[in-house]
């Protein structure tokens, strides 16, 4: 058998982009779920903390739409610094940032592994069919 044409080979990045977009949507939901937590703990929900959380959730959803760009993973990691900066408003917000920073570092590692395996021809879609 011959090798599949380039257009018919599976695209490992299509599913990877979906994972990144889905993670951003999940993070936006978690950020919005922090609204009642911030309202009940500490100084309560202020205009600054409420606006920060809602604005951050909107940015996270918007970022889900740019995951096809080659620099998207780095933008996602930089965005985590903005979430972690939420410690200035409430500790719960910063904690969310730290948890999702760990998630994004894992995603960055997985991206590195897929790139490495693709470069060496080790991905399942790059293997010849069994005889």
C-alpha cells in the first residue's frame, strides 16, 4: 500500500486546538463561579472584583477563538499571569490562576511532546499501515 496523501492524513493539531479552546471555556466558567465565592468571603464583591472577574471571563471566551494561531499557547500562558494577579483583589481568584497555570503548563508539555514525535515521524498517523 502507498502512503496516504498529505490532505488525508490525520491532523494532530485539530484535536489539540479543541483541547485548548475547551480548557479556556472551562476556565471562564470557573472564573464566573468565583463570583459568589468572592461575594461571601473577604471584603465581598466590589465593582473592581466583579468587573475583573466578568471581564476576565469574556477575554477567556474570546481567546478560545484564536487557538488556531501558532502563538496561541504562549498567549494562554501569559493570560494566566493576569488571572494570578487576581490575588490583589481576592485570594480565591489568584488560586484559580495557579491551578490553571498548572493545567496550561501540562498542555504546553504535551504540545512539545507532539511536536517532538511529529518531527521524528512517531505519530500514529505517520506510521505505515500493517502488512
